[in-house]
C-alpha cells in the first residue's frame, strides 16, 4: 500500500518539464563591433513556458525585442521582459519582426563563425545553442547572400 502512494506522490509532486526545441538559429555578419547585432531562431515547446532571458559571451547585454507599428505608422522596437510560449505554437524570431538584440558586442560578427547563445526558460531551464553567422545580407539559413 505504501508503494502506490509513494509513486502517486512523486508523480504529482514533479511537474512535467517543458521540452523546448530551438531551430534554425542564425545571425548576420556585422561591419563593426560598435553596432548592435541581432540573432534569429524558431522556438517550439510541448508545454507552456516563458523565455526569461538570453545571454552570450560576445555581448554586454542581450534583449528580446518585439517590433510594433506606432500610431504614426512607424515601426518601433520594444524590449520584452519575457516571451510567453504556448504548446505546439512555434514562435519565429526573424528580421523585421521579433528578434534577439545583441548590445555592446565584444567583437565583430564574422561570416562563417559562430557563437553560443544561452536561453533561460521558466520551466525548461537553460538551453545553449550555437548560432552561425551568415552573410551581411542574408535573410535566413539556406540563404547564401553576402
């Protein structure tokens, strides 16, 4: 009788951890390190989760930015405190839309190199991805624009 109760208690005491998948990470090459860079990727999760923060050793600050049109029709970036993820609803961060802003680069983003990006989720914890740097005019993975 004790074993079934113990198993039931363990199952209810341990919430299911979200499984977050990160696909197609990339960044554009930069001309100089003094300008901000941006990283892009696609997120999907099996359980509701929140992207709380992003860090990388190549930038002093990293921010999640949304892009919104103002009343005057001009698009503006707005930093997000966190990014909510819903089960089975992929979120794509892409040029012209939501993206990861890399502020205070410690080095120029050079085409053909890569850098680590650590995404911290509320439920899934830390996920580290390797971000390849594409050409300066690239529009995404598979694009060989230079």
